[in-house]
């Protein structure tokens, strides 16, 4: 599980340290890291190879000629399997750096089964938007279903 928020520096070679808890999560489950352009926000999404396989399986259930299938296949085309160096850093591909407007800092935001990598400015914009919604509408109504075993 990917949780919490971390602000990390990006060096001149586009290397950034993935938060330690995120790396532990990947290593514990023996997973590869996949990075891709978010379809919802101007940021990068990171997830496990297992989660990406679930996306692929879901795409296979769609009408192959639908716009949804097309968009999701384009997401796959913009995805990268990323390897860590010995210091726990990854190199973010230029296409992803440009898409998310990253330069010298990145904000990692864990969201459960995946995480976002934002530019500090875009993260702040989204955070302020969330606070405005919370103030106007109150907290979301969330119903947690018990698992039936």
C-alpha cells in the first residue's frame, strides 16, 4: 500500500529518490515499478506491475473499438517499467518529466494501490482545491463494506 506525502529533490540527471516506504512496499511484494501519465491529472502515476496487469485485463473486457479502450491503450503506450539504482533512486523519463512539468522537486502522494508524482505547484493547486471542496461540501460519505468470508 502507498500512503503519505513526501517532497523529494530531482537532480540534473532526472533522478529522484522514491520514498522509502514506497520502495519497501514494492520490494516486499517483489513488484516492479510502473510509471505513466495520469489520465485524470497533470502528474505521473506510479503503481505495481500487478496493478498494471489488472488495468490491462480490464481493458480486454471493453469494446476493442471504443474510445475508452483507445485512451487506456494510449496510457499503456506512455508507461515505463522503472528500475531503482543502489541508492533507491529512479530516472524519470523525459516524456513524463515534461508531461508533469517537473524540474527540481517532486511531490509523492500515496493513494493506496498507486501514487502520484506532482510538481510542487500542481500539488499545491490540487491540495487547495480539495480543501475548498471539503469546506463547501463537507467530508465525503464513505461506506466500508465488510468482507464476507
